[in-house]
C-alpha cells in the first residue's frame, strides 16, 4: 500500500483545472484547433495550467474530442490539410511570447476517437524542466475546442499578431529546435487536452 501511494503521489496532471465543457462539434459553429500549436494559458483564475513545476518526464497525454458530422469532417479534411492529427509538444520560453520547441511526441491520427477522450501512452517519454510549457501540436485540424467560457479562460496559438483570424495559413510549430511567436490570444475558449508527468 505504501509503495502504491508513493507511486501515485509521483504522478502530476497538467490539465485545465476548471469545469470542462464538451468540445463544440457537431454544434454550430463547429470550432476546431486548426494548423497551429496551442497552449492553454489561463483557465478562470488559474494562470499557466500547463506550465511544468518540477523536473520529470511526460508519460501520457489525452485529448477530449467532439463528434463532427460527416459533412463537417469532409469540410475540414478538405480545407485544413488532411485528416485530424495531433502531437504533444514541450515548449521553452525564450523571450516573452517566443518559445522554442524542445521535444515532441509522435503524431497521432484521431478520427477513430471522435466523440471520446483518447489517452495516448508515450513510448518515448518527454523530459520536462521547471518553467516548460506543454502544448498541443495540430498540423491539420482537431475538434478539441470548447466554447462559451468567460473571458478569463484563454489560449494562445503559434501565429503572428495580425494573422489571428486567418486559420487557413499553416502556422504549426512542429520542428524540434525551432522558435515561434505565440502572438494570438483567443479568449472564452478551452483546448481540451491534458498530460501526465512522472516526477522522479
């Protein structure tokens, strides 16, 4: 029992701490994370819910997905570069809103999990350090966006300021060692992902 409790205490959840609403799809609008890398920066009164507090390794991650209709799936597959895909990333703050991608998981195809919460165990664990930020990397699109939160809930995307409304442009940060500006802030929405960190 003592060993089990010790192991449980060594697992830390990086997740949105407040109430989690269902992702918007298939409702109208069916809003998705599109061609970008996303960071949830605030959830109500909690700032930086995906900022790492202690050194460790990410062991798994999950994402809660909406259930878009066949017509919605066809639209996004056609206009957003292909089928729904995502990976987990580790960002390190370089200067203000500039981040370097220091680690990335394998890309997962998520269409089989629409309408469910998918949990991905990482075969190759990702090392994290205090101050790192866990991000959701979406090279195409993913129905993992919940709407109608208060303005105190917000996320950022790896888009340049001035291009926040044009989601057709590919802005994903998915090359380890690259740097990107997270210049776009989107309020009243929550990206429905989470990760588990093992603390040594």
